[in-house]
């Protein structure tokens, strides 16, 4: 449950840069006459890093719980 909540939090947190990028990329300037669509590829690596960080943070705790389960300890 906590992992789902954290992943939802990442989705909410990732919306902020997505909104910022969407407003920046449509601006037309002299140097970017068709808009700054070059900034759009910055979003997927941001999401990937947040998701990887979540997985790396959750993995050790879950591995410990799996080991405790097989040892017969009480799991909470």
C-alpha cells in the first residue's frame, strides 16, 4: 500500500515539471521559431530517476520482510 502511495506521489510530483515544460516548449522566439520542443526529452529521465529511486528505497525493506517470512517470524 505504501509503495502505491509513493508511486502516486511521484506522479503528482512529476506533473509540476511536465506543466513547466509544456509551457516552455510552445514559446516561439527568434532563436526557436517553432518552439522549444528540445526541452521535452528532459521529462522521461526525470520520471525514470524518481521511479528508480523508489524501487531502490523499497527493495531492501521488502527483501528483509521476505527473509523474515521464510524464517517464520511475525510479519507486519
